[in-house]
């Protein structure tokens, strides 16, 4: 285990000309036992963080950061909560709202989710992608409440998640952990154009972009999954928190020849390599450089709220990339029925598909799933356009 580095609450240095001090929440790279992480955070923010009802945290898998994490002070709650969520823990305001409390992720409906739910608007929920605590959201729409409820029923009919939805005047009230509510809202948006238009636009990285000149390398030999994830994280200057099930995996991945490339090429090759072990790197909060490595299988795909927004042009240009993505095909001459036909053809071929597709109010489509599956649909759409 690496030496446990202290957690600091720092202020920016004052330049020669006086400038306002910007408090920073600083978490150095290293391995953090959960209990020590909470104790240090409690000292840093000078507010209590209780954990007596969270179970025995001494047995929780440590959280390892590959890179230093420096955040504006107001972001600490979201990012600490996201880190704890990787260990099935939830950071919430305590009952007296004087500090915070850590609780275990509930296995089914639980009173405290309703009681501690933070009221949020659509804008607030999607502008805080790392927030993982319980939220209360009213989705206002002219679409029938019954239609929106029926859209969600297949996902939650047999679910053990602490999630509830109630019809209210003008829409639905959703209560649950933030990721679940984000997923439910994105699902509703596929049948409710006014909800889709109200969702904040997610920034799509430009493509093509200036290629990095740094060449990264993974040496040949046997590598554990954790070693490959760490190499990817350091190359891309990200933090990728590894799920406990992956951290304990003993079977190495053989690399016959050295893997080299710039940022994009190295990411393409290493994510393909990780996918041979069914390991997928999910975006938790892009602005904070926070990701999570999980094991993914058909019928247990990640939620759409963890999808990274990438352009159709980038996905078609990077066929080897394996990521959980969402993308909007470029406008063209195809009707929605023609586009849906291409999607159905892709979903009907071979193994269970990761794809979900939703139509948009401007006649377009949003695709979510494995980048390899989404890229196949995008290529199919281009071929169909060319054939017209």
C-alpha cells in the first residue's frame, strides 16, 4: 500500500498584484482507505462527516487515485460523493443539516432517500454530473404522465433501487439517487420532446482536434487489469477508480508486443485490451477528470447518465475505441423510420446489443451504447444515405 498522503484544504497563492484567494480541495495521488479519507475530509472542510450507519468501513476496498485531484472548494461534496459511490456508499446531508453522513446504498425503497432528497431542477441535476446523493426532481411535460411512466416501467418494475415516481400536476416527480434520476429523465426525454429540449446540452469534444505529440507506451508481457487501467489513467491525466471486483481479478492480460500511441491512439488500444476482460471505463465527471472502471456484461449495461458525448465523426474515425457513449448522427436525407430500420438491423445481429435509441423533436436521433455498436449504426446510416 502506498504511503497515505494528507488531504489539504489550500488557498491559491497570491500574486504580486492582489487577487481574490480561491480555496482549493486538494487530494494527492495515492491509495485512500475509505475511513481515513472521510476523517481527512472532515478535518479539511471543518464539518462532521458521520459514518456510524454505513457498516464496517475498515473492510471497504481502498480508493486509489492515479493523479492529483485539485478542485474548487464547492466541488468537494460532489466528487467525494462520487468516489464513495464506487464503494456502494452515499454521501448525504445529515438530519440536522449541520454536516454530512455516509450511508450504505439502499437495497430497495428506504425512508431516508425520500427524507434527504435534495430538490433540484433539470439544469442543476445535469450540471452536477458527479453528484451521487438522493434528489427530488419534477419533470414538467405536456406528454402524458401515463406514457412517461410506461416508458420507465420496464426499467424499474423489478428493480430493487430506492426510486419512486409519482404523477403531479403537469408531469412526474422522481425521487432517488442522482444517477438513477438522471437515467430516468434521459429515458423520458426520448418520448417527451419538451423534456429533451430542456436538458442542458452536453459539450461534444471537437473533431478533428490537434493530435497530442506525447507518445505513451505499454510494455509487452503479462499485465493485471489494474496495471492497464493505471497506465491509461496516467497517460490521459485522469483518475479512474477501479471497482473492487476488478481490483481482485488475478488473471493477467497478455500483451505480445509493445503498445504505443498518442493520447487518442493509446486510449483506443488500451480500452480495446480492457474490453477483452469485459472491463469498461465510464465517465463519472469529465470536468473533474473522474472516471470508473467496471465490469460490464449484456443485460447489466451502465446507465445512460454515464455515457460520454462524442460526435458521430469522431466515433467513425476511432473504430477501435471501446467506451460507453452517446451520439447524435449528422442530419441527412434519411427519415426517422429509415434510421430506426438501421438501428433495428444492428440490434438484431449476433449477441445482445448495448444500443438504445431515442428520436428527437427535430427529426433526429440519439444513440447510446458501446462505442463499437454505435459506430456500426453510424456507418450503416452513412451507407444508406449514399445508396439513395
